[in-house]
């Protein structure tokens, strides 16, 4: 099998845990949709009400590949990696999942399923890591900010998002002048769809 990059969990490369992503996971362009429909008596088919995107699932074919032939060392790596996914009460943690072939973009994911191991020989263990992102969108790791000074009455400041999801802008208004603003001001936000 060929190593086709890897992934990071909370900004830590999985290679730190001795893990290799065997090949790129097959991911659909979009996750499945959740459709709301209603059945009408004496009517063929169903009435479509609404649809939304469902959660995005990942099935990552991985391998613990160590240079050591010590089974105890492999078991230590396995236990250390397992702690990444659950808290002290055994509940799955939410973490940032970033793939090496798409740096700067991440999903918010959780462990989902089970991890059976196929130990081919001591020092190597293949497994499939099943994760779920209940929020199916990717997010940019870096936020961008723009500062602008308004010195006249009226006017507009364009704010452009490079993302694919409608995201409201975070606007902070600060009076940096020496005079107090009297009479108030109006802040109008127009979102283009």
C-alpha cells in the first residue's frame, strides 16, 4: 500500500502516534441529504417538504507501522492514540480533523463506530478509523480581518468571504477619535444571496 499523506487531529499529525494513512479515503463531494416528506392517502409517491445535508462520515484506512518488533510498544501506541478520542468518562470528544492534502481547512469530528485490529505481524496493525462530522462543512483554520476607518458620514465598506458557506461577518465598532459620538449612528448590513 502507498502512503498518500495523512491527517491531523487537533493540529497533531497522526504520524506522531506511529500511524500511516494507507491511501486517500474515498469521500463523496457532499454527504447524504436528510429529506422530510409526507405520505398523502390515495396519492402516489410522497410530498417533499424540505431537505438538508446530513452528517459527513469518514472511514480512514490506517496502520500502526513501527520499526520495533516489540508488541508492548505497539500496545502503548494503541492506548495513547485511543485516549485522543474519548474523555475520562469514556465519551467521544469533539476534535479538529485536518487532512494533509487540504491544509488550512478542517472538520469538527468525533469518533464513531469501532476499531477492530488486523494484526498481520508484531509491530504492524491495520485498522479503519471511523469518524463523523455532524456539521458537514469545512472551516478555514485562519480567520481574516479587515480594519477600516470611517471619517465621513455615509459610505460603505465591502466585506467579502472566500468561503462556500454563508457566514455572518463579525463587526466591531470602536470610536478611536477624541470626540464623543453624539446623536448616535446607524449600522446597516446587507447580505447578498
